[in-house]
């Protein structure tokens, strides 16, 4: 109806007719025509025919779906937007859509409306889209056992080109790689806050920061920047592609820092000696425990015949990253997303936070509903907090690992609520309704739909704390 009115007004103006003049031609009151033009009344077919004839148009044209001009399209768009719930919710006055409204103002209003709608939709869609994308990507990684031969090949080619054969990849070699690819490195102290590196493709420069953020190995940051270039990445079209590119460049950087040939050789010797240990891999290649653990998952299944799982868990118990191809039962939401879920408090990745010995890795056997797993874990402090990094394997693979003789053992009945989601009955009886915590905002940002009365607050911990602090 709005369109018909707009088209009619447009045609009338084009013909140079006033409302009264058109009214006279068709034998209708100008007020009636005004209602029609404003989309408030629909003309009868007979009147529509008269109107069409009077403005040198046809009924088809007036009823057609495509607006006749940019101006008319804008008028229709603004009218629609102002009648929508979003505009209503803003509590702003309505702008009268008349011919006196300058076209640039109209353009601007419609543009702003469109952008606002787009952003609202984006905001609403992002968490779900992100979770979906993460889940898809994890399925892909699982299907290929987190092993990407073409990325291994591209990394090896590059290492061969600069003649790096043995030992950890030094900062010097990393710089050689940049050189070889024709990039100059520029170290600055004012890199944009939201970036770790910035590549200037036009002048072939890579900007890196002076600053010493411990958790971001400067070699990795540089190698990832090179990775986007070597792997031919284009601006990602959506979040899913963004995520995939990030996984591939991280993989590529890891394959440079821990080259396949040497790393597999190292791991195979350790396996033969039944001394597989993530710390040894970390030390041999001078990387972080997280990098070593993650790299282990790339090569374990393909080259060592071991299925495995990896977790990066925040001290609050929330999963930040996880991977498995050994059937371990990670908690997941209705979309299959793992990130943001809370790990069972009996699992190694949680228990390790309470282990006083931070010098050695902590190992534990855990009987779960999906079988018995052995895991080795460490904690590392990052700027976002304290995290546990852990690698686990099903019971039948444990004989190849150092730390298999641990006497630590735990039971997990998760996802059964009574395992660890609900506070023990005695505690709950003593404290239910008597505690009022303020949740730390950051602990539940990632969580999909946290359970319990206070999102992100662990009730068992809260009650235990209260028990331990008697009046
Ligand atoms: Zn549990």
C-alpha cells in the first residue's frame, strides 16, 4: 500500500498536478487522494484506473513491485522503517515523508536505519553464528585427526628455502623467513590495541609490537602474519571463514616452529622409550606448553597411532578451547558447541588448579561415562587469567606416556547433574537461600546458558567458602 501511494504521488508530481487538480480529474476529494498516497487507504479498482489514466500511467505500473525511482524507493524505505518496532523502541519523533524532505536527508535517514538494523541483527546473530562456526570447524578437525598435510608441506617448503634443518626456530630464522618472502619487519610501540601484528601488503611491511606480552610468542605472531600471505588468504566473508583462516595460520606457524619431520622423529623416539611427555616437546622446540600440547594433537593420530584430546580451561572451569578424536565426553550446548561450557570438576583439567606442585605436570586417571582416560595437565598464567592446558588419551594408550604410574584417580558422572553441577545435599540444605554473590562479569560471558541461580557463579564453591568462613 505504501508503494502504491508513493508511485501515485511520484507520477502525479511528474505530471505537475496538485492533489486538488487530480481530485477534479477523477471526481474524488483531495483528502481521499492524500489518504491513498500516504498508504492509509486502498483505492477501488475503478478509481485506480481513473488515477492511472490521469497521471499518464497504468494500473500495472502503479501496482508494480519495483519503485519507479530512487527517490520513491527511499520514501518507501523510510516509511516502512518508521512504522517498524525498532523505530518505535527508539522513542524518536517521526519524520514526515513529504516532497519537501531533501533527498540527501532522506538518503541519510534510510542509510542510518539500514545500518542500525544490520548491526542489531549482527549483534543478535553473532554468538549463535560463532558457536555454529566453532562446532563445524571442530568437526572438520576431528574428521582429519587435526592433521593438515598441505599445511605441513607449505611450512616445510618455506623452511627448506631458508635452509633451516634442526633445532628450535630462532628469532633470526623467523626474520629470514620474512626476508625470503620479501617482507620487512617494523617494530613499533603504538600498534592498534586490537591487533597483534599488521601486514602492509602494498609496501610489504609487517608491523610488530615492541611490547613484551609473554603469552604471544613474537615468533608465532610473525609466522602467523606470514601464514596469511603464504596461504593466500583473502578478507574473510564471514565469521566462519575468519575462524578457519585463524586455525590454518596457527597450524602453519606451529608447523614452522615444530617442523613435522623433526617433531615426529622426536615423538617416535619418546614413544619407543615409553616417555612421551608434552613438557619434553615444549623444551625441545622452545615453545609454550600450550603450543606443544596443541601441536601434539596434529601429529599424534597420524604418526603415532594415538587418539587424544586437548583442553584449555579457565580457572573458573569454563572451556576456552578444546579438541578431541578419542570419544571423551566434552560438555556441549544444543548446537554442539563446547566453548563456554563448564568442565566436570573431577576432571584433570579442573583438579590441576588445586595441585600445589606447579613444577611437575599433574597426571590423573578419570573414570567417565565414556570410559577411562588418563590426562596430563599444567597451569599457565595468561593476561586473561589462569588456565589449565591438558592432553588426555584413552586408557589403552597410556602405556606410552611418562606419568602413567600416577596413583591419582577420580570418578566423573557428568553430564549427570548430581556429579558436580548441583551442590552436595548437606551443603545446599545448610546454605540455600542464604547466599547472595555478585558474579564476576567475565566468567559467564562465554557461557551459553549457565546453570544455577547466578549465571557464572559456582554454587558449590560459594557454599564451601561460606562453610569455611564461620561467623
Ligand atoms: Zn562432574
